[in-house]
């Protein structure tokens, strides 16, 4: 949610900031702004809309070799030019960009700023006004910044400019990610290394509640008490080609196409000696000790968790519960005696999941994060991490991260099964090879799948997905994908559940997409399809070869029954993509959303 950048060096900062913001647009894209400092002071440019809109508003005449920038996903105050960052205090001496939410901003305003007229509806303006006030009262900028940070409750990543201290960007973070990038004669600030790969691959990670003084040739990390902290930089191992769209019209399509390669990469990454799948012994030991696993996740990752439960229970024989992160922390169920928590999160930054992690750590329970982003908050704060190795996922709608989550959960389950002396009955490496080929076959059938999207979804306002067993969980994911990028109202249901109420919504022509990949319920789901067809539904059956019948709309190549979700989700991803495309929707940046949801 929201992305911030900063540059201090010799060059004009505008283009570096704008390019950085373009790379961070996945974090929010309802308004954006930059502030540029030169000898005449600080100039702020901001605009409602995308970075492309901001570009149009930035004047080429103003240059400055220090600057900060922001791309916003609104939390406090609607998307508008007025609420876009950067924000300034009343005297315009201080300029700030902020990612996060200040929970006690009302109290701070009441207690310290009752006489200050606010220019925006944001919590962010409170921070910059507070700093301005403390400086007016006689504090240095650093002291004022530190005092404001100590008063603030909530999450933040902040970059601050002081018009009277030209050579410095003041930086701090709490719960929101922030990095400082190092260069020769310049330094940069970014929410994500991707934003500044154009100028450096050397980054220093910042920790919560530190103040960082960034100058063009130095970076000083301090505790809030002012003590110096030494921290070595790391090299960001992201390939520029991973973050470029190349010849693809959309990141989503590129990421859908990458899935066969991602499957092979994951298998390689988890193969140890003799090409055997391995998981760190300490993770296996922790799983062995646990009497119940609790999977915590949100959105698509929650849907992956539902399938992860099937894998862990069926392969490894460990009881599992799956919970929506935003509910769990505030309504914790009765826990087993020796629980272990598994957090599934593409970004590793989801605030809803993090609040659960913080609570269960307080209770002393072990935790494992399965994430695509090494060094992310959920990875750093959990006891153990398993990486997805999916490469950066930039489209807001998650595709390759979802299948990567399933693959890593399958590997975890299979290796745990072996550690527990349970016979799997199949070779997962071999079966995953078959899955990779089957996914490839699906992405090679784009024309056929586009036709399905056209035939079933071009004019509809709603759509239902039905399935049984694991197909039900894949249907939930198919529905989420469709609604988030095409804005068609879509819901996933267990095939047998529709007749208990929802069938009332079926009208002449209502699209119902059914998955039929599970042998034991193949006849049942087909019965459910007949029930809705009898009431006028326009039914599409996606079946697995071997279970298919004449008239099925699309037949998937056969794979091991447990691994069918990895393949059956691909046509659903493509159907959503094409449905959104046919409706002229912004596929990669759907309305109201952001990729990394760092607010609760
Ligand atoms: C949907 C989607 C979201 C995320 C959810 C959790 O396509 O991407 O539903 O899955 O916001 O995000 P992560 O996985 O980063 O914790």
C-alpha cells in the first residue's frame, strides 16, 4: 500500500523518482507526487491518477538533485490531488511522503495541533505538521522527527525533506518496508528494491524505529535514542528482465505464461543431493513437534492455504486449520496443545497476517512463512521461511505466486510425509514435471480459452464457479480472479451447496463454470451442473481427461489428482484475463486495489 522513493546525489532527481514510482505503482495507483529540492527551495508536483498523469504535471523547468516521491493507495481521505503526497507543514519548510497508517492521528491532532489548519484529509499531514511544530518550539529537525515518531502509533515508512537542511533526507520506518540504496556519490530510498534497480543493486535494510540520515555520500542509521547502528548492505538479486513486461501487453499474461518455468524452478530449488526434495531439518522438526497446523493467509493466498490443508493432511497426516488472517487475530479459536503457524503470503507484507504473527509470537508459538519475497516482514519475523522462487509478481492479480504456493505446500507435505515414515505412493518430482507440461499445454491454448471468455462472459453481470473437494477451492480462486480484474460479480460455491439458497440467483443465461477433476465426485458435480442448467444457466464444464464427457467445454491433460489445482486454475486465470480485456478493464491495475496490502 503506497510506495515511496527518494534520491539525493548529483543528478536531477525527477526522472529517477518518476521511474522509481512507475516500478512501485503495483503498491497503489490512485494519486502520486514528487517533491524536488534545489537552491530556491522545495517544489511539489502532485496529481490524481497514475504516474503517467503525474509526469504530465511535472515541469521540466524545475530541477533539483534531492527529491522524494510517493504513489498512493488511499486510506485516509479520498483519492485527490489535495490528498496526494508529498504533504507540507503550514510554513512549507518540511515536506513528507508516508506509506502506512497512523492509528492515533486524531489524538495527535487534538493534543498538539488544535490550532493548525489542515490542508488535506490525511493522517500523513499530521506527521509533518507535528515536526514543524516541534521545530518551531526549538527542537532540531532530527529531534523533532524522533519525537514525532515516538508519539505515533501505527505503521509507517517515511521520507522527510527540510528546506533548511538541503543535504539530507530523513528516513524512518515501522512495520512498513523501507530500504536505502547505496551508490557512488548518491543514495536512494525505496519501499522495494525494484524501484531503484535502475541506479543500484546495493541496499541496506532498515529496521523498525530507527532514524536514518541519508546524504549523498553517507547513510547514518540511528536508534531513536541517537545511538549509531552498523549494518552491512546486501545485493538485490532481481533480474531486470524479471520486472520488465517485455513484449507482453500485460504483466498478468506474462506471469501466467511463466508458470511452467516457475514450477521447474521450484523443484530445482528444493532438490538437494541425489535430486531428492529437501526441507531444512529444523522446519521438519518443528512440524513434527506440532499437533496441529494453523494456516493464516488472505485472498488468493488463503485459497492456496485451503489446498495446502488437503496436502498436509492427506500426504503428511498432520491436522490443519486454515484461517482468514483478518479474522483470526481478533477471534482466536481454541488452539491445540502444540500449535504451529504457517503464514502464506506472496508479498510477505500483508498487515492482516502480520498482526496474527505478532500475537502468536507473544504466545510463544512457532511460525513458518511461505513467501515470494525474501527479507519481507513476515519472513524476517517468523521462525522459518520457505521461498516461492516465483520471481517478482507485478500484476495486482496473483497468478504465478498462487501456483508456486501450491507447489511449495506440496513439497513441504511430501517431505514431511517422508520424515514421518508415511508412504506417498507417487514421485512428486516426476508428477510436478507432468504438471509443468500440462500448464504449458494450457498457456498454449489461449485462443480456445479466449473464445470461452467471449462466449460466456462478454455481456454478463455475474458468474458462478462450482466444484467439489479441491475443485471447490480452485473455484473460489477463479471467482476472485474474475471479480477483481473484470468487475463481474463472481462467487465460488461447493457444488452441492448451491441448491441450499444460491440457486435462486440462476436465471436464463447465468454463466456457471464447473470444474470436474476429482474422480470420486465427478458424477455429483455433473448432477449439480444439470440442476443449474435446468434453470437456464449457461454452463461451462472444465474437466480432466479421463473424467471428461462429450460436450465438456474444455478438457485438461491428466495429472495426479492431488495436483489438479495447479492445472485447473490456469484456464480460470486466462478466462479472467480475457474477460477483463474484452471489457477494457485495466488488467494489471484493477480499480481500488493494490498489490501489497500493508494496512489492516
Ligand atoms: C488476489 C490477490 C490478493 C492477495 C492478498 C494477500 O489476486 O493477490 O487476494 O492474495 O491480498 O496478499 P499476500 O499473498 O501478499 O499476503
